């Protein structure tokens, strides 16, 4: 095992770069945040203040020959494919924020290029390390619920007034809207928990005035083995439903409330702090057993830092990728099928 610190460049310093990537990269043993790319003077100043040891540059091309070990693409969705391709062609391993690309075909092209060059390509599917999902997965794998019949998962938000920006642009190149934004998380979790999808049905709606992207969407999956996933994402839910519910033939797990890590990162906290990812016991979920009795189940601590720990191990020691790119491509195929299903009003078979 080498003790060499791996140098990482971060492309983008908006919300994703500043809250979800830079704090984790900078606190992961074996990684160093070496450079940040942003053309915004305000973001340049903010990055320089928080990470004085990092170089701040305006253009991604300045990093291709900068001696880095990897780059993280945390820029708008439309730039994911071209930036990841350029980085791979420059001989750099790449992390791409979700969604990997706008289409599964683009994702497959990047995966083939990475394999050809012998480089790591992975996707930041951080919500595999949400505390609620870790807990649900532990219960399922431990047999507490018996055979899983249905996985229900949702991200409910109350944003009746659009915020604007590329995520709410109707240009298909932007890959905006909730299906690709929150759906990338929900579909990935469903595939991780219940395996490949064989059928997709979706209802994709635009409810708020002035928008042309979806802001109120439902996706139903049938998995190999016949379990079902029902997934909701909405910007118009003034009253939130359960964050997730897993129904089995021997019990059920129900959990309200969002994982605590996003708010902590937005507030400037770091995963090196004591109690990182721990949830208030009042928000813990409930396991309903075969006898109909309820018992509280402590939520597993959320652990977004595990992604970057896995990245460091994969780059340094040749360990497994923290997220296999094939899984994110499979999720993109589901998202594309969901779009076709909504347009046609029918179930799409994969």
C-alpha cells in the first residue's frame, strides 16, 4: 500500500461542488483537494477562503496536464459527458455527480473509454449512504421483513415558486426536471435494494406555471423476482409522506424525515465531527413485525464520506469502485424508459 496522497481536482463550485464534494474530498485520508475550477469570481473567492491550499482556476482544460490523479465533475448536467470524456482522454480517473450523463448511450461510451484507458470512472450516488436507506437495506438483508413485496420511496418538497436556473430549463440538453434530478437517486436506491427492473411505468407532470420540465413525477418499477418499487418526487408537496416504506411478507419498515447529512454539509459541518450522520432518536423509523407490533429501529448513521474513502482505496490499491458505473447506466435506462412510458401512457418493458 502506498502512502502517497492522491491529488483531486474539482470541476464546479456551485451547491454540488461546495457542499457535497469539496468538504468530503478535503477530509478523506489519502486525498487532497488540489484544484477547484469555477469561472465565477464570487465562487473563486469562497473556494480560496475555505481551501487556501487549493489552486483556483477558471477553465477545466487547465487541469488536464496538472499532474492530478482524478477529477470530480460537479458542473451542470449538460457538461457531464464532455468534461468526463476530456478528463479520461487526458489520462485522469473521473467521478461524475449524478446523473452520469443525459442518456444511457453516452454513459456506455464513457464507460468504454475508461475501460480502454484503464481508468476509474465512477458516479457520486451519495444517497446509497443515507442513514434511512442503510437501515432499510440492513433490515432487508437481515431477513427482518421476509420477502420484500414493495419499496416505496419519495422526495417531497414544497417549492410552489420556481427557483429558476438550468435545473428548471426545458432544454433536453440540460437534463433538468425532477425525474433526472431526484429520480436519479430514487431509481438507484430501488435497483440497489431489489435488483434489475423489468418493467417501468411513469406519470410525469409539469404543475407550476412558467415551467416546461417535470416537477411532480411518479415512477413504478417491476423488478426481476416480481417485487415492486413506487417512487415519488415532487416540488409541490406541502405535506410530506413517509420518506420510505419497505413492505415484506413478515413485516414493514416505515421512516419519515430526510437524512441529516445534506443540511449539515450546507451549514458547513464536516464528516470528521463527532456524531456525523447521527439522527435525532425522535426521527427514528418503525419496524412493524409479523405480529403487528411496532418497535422503533435506530437509524444507521449516514455516511457520505464512505464514497470518497472507497474512491481513495480504489485508486490507491486497486480496490472495487465505490459505485460501479454499470449501475448508474442501468438507472439511466430506467429514467429513459420512464420518459417513454409517460409520453405513451403505457408500461415499458426493459
